[in-house]
């Protein structure tokens, strides 16, 4: 890497720093152990009704989990495959109600949860989405003392309940009212830092803050000729950063795609490294602060690497040894895909990505290791990735 690429960035722009609202609570920080939990004495409650607005593009995750007294008396509201889902327990058996109510469209939804007679009702936008019968045990427990606990965006810390969901939800809450009681702990949480806040406006993609990496299993198919990699990137910020890296079972980087910036010419260059050598490169638009997204594609064919950036395309030849090495890494169960960086923790990517491998969008939530600063399913709207078929 040329020495100039390690200088300070000449580009003074970062739209991800703006638009963070002190009134929007980010729900995805529970995976770092900081689960916000509200607690109320049952004897002081006059209502179990709650209301909030939620916005998410994430197809799966927990909205809230509430329990009273024991792990045999709980209620869960979540998102599954983009739709609203409710779960509870009756006599040690989990009861699941999946609805046709779309939640993960990126629009604000008003959700009301109420207890009526011996049932729990969930309304979305004024329409009833869920009706669930309350267990007899739950009714009895409510008559006694104890605590009502509500965990936002996660299960209870140190809990052992398996609800069959990936709990992390890249989503936001606003205008909340929990059981008609004080919930100022949530407002204090939002005031603490931008990490607890959401952008006012969002678009699809995965946001990388420039200090984070995600590591996923690499599950490639052994096709003779196939679209090996299709990547769609938003506004590519800062002077450098590894967009992705393919790492072998010995934790050695075999292939990486890196963004470099040249402070002399105010341009940006994408470089493809393979087995320690530069295989190809190309130049992006001169100013990374300009609007728009870059469509980047890598195609592996027999003995060839094709790299396409917008309308520009280059073809690099692979010798037989390189091709066999790539096939071996690609199909090995111990190989890993790194997004936003590579092993060793340097040259982190700052920007938004939407990544496809062989036509399938990579779900960053499935990462074995993922830094909590990564937002898996949303980017600030100023960095929105526009789909290019």
C-alpha cells in the first residue's frame, strides 16, 4: 500500500454523524450486554397497557420481552420474517402467534399492547393484529406481589429461555408509554451517546462505523462458472478501508477488496488483492462526498476474475494454481468472510454496504462475530444504497 494512503483524509464529510435524534431509542445495543430493563411493582400498577412507535428494516428480532416472577410467566413481541410475532407460555408450552402485519418496511408503526379480561391484545395502526389467551398461572401471579420486568429489544440478561429467534433487532422506538408508568431510564439512555440513538431518516444497507468488523461463515457453491460476488456499496467514506476479505481456515487473508484514497488527487481507488499481490484496481468518482451509490461486482469464471465498477470493467487472468486455491478456500467449511475489515483489526471500512454472494443478500445478523457499532439493516438516508439489478 502506498505510503500516501496512510495520511489523514482530505475529505471532511460524514453524513452518518448528522441526523441522530435525541428522541429515538436504538434497540440493537442489547447484544453488547446493555439491555434496558424497566421494573415495576405489581402492587403499584393500575394498568398493563403500553404503547409505542417502532421503525425497522430488520426482518427478525425482539421488540420487547416481559415477565412476572418466574420464567414460566412471560410475553414476547418480536419480528419474524418481516412480520409481527407474539409468544407466551401456557403450562410450560410455548404458544406462538404469527401475523400478517408487516413491520419491517422502514415505516413508523404505532403499536398498542393491552390486557382485556383474560387476554392480551396487540393493535398495530389501530387494527387488531394479535389476540392471545392469558394463562391461568399468569392471572394468579398478577394478583400477588412481585415485579413486572420489561426488557427492550432483547431477552432478560442471563435468561435461559429459548424463543427460536435471532434476538438483535436493528430498530428504533419513539413516543413510548410503558404500563402508564415512568420510563425515564430510556430517555436517559438516549441522552448518553449517539450509539443509543437512531437517524431521523434511514435507508437499506449495512452501516459500518469505521471501527468494526463482522465475521461470517463462507458458504460458497462449487459452480464451474458463477456470479461469485456481487457487492453494492453506498457512499464510500474515509481514506481507506477493507470492504471484505476472504480468510482461510488458518486465519490468513487470501483475498480482499480495499478502498484507498489519494490526498493528492482527491480520488478513491478500489484494489483487489489475491494471495498477497494486486490483481486489479479501479477508480471511483473523484469526490466521496458526492451523492449516489457505487455498484461493484466481482465475477469468477474459469481462469478469470472480472471486476466491474459501474460502467468500467476489467478482466484479470488466474493461473491454474490460483484458481485451485480459490476453489479450495471457497468451499472449505473453515473459511470465513470478513466484512468491514480483516483479521488483525486494521483498515476498517466506514460507509454502507449491501452484499450479495451468488445472488443471495448476506445477512450481517448471522455473523459469528459482529461489533455492536454495525447496524445490520439500516443506513442514514444520506448514504442510502439504491438497488441496481
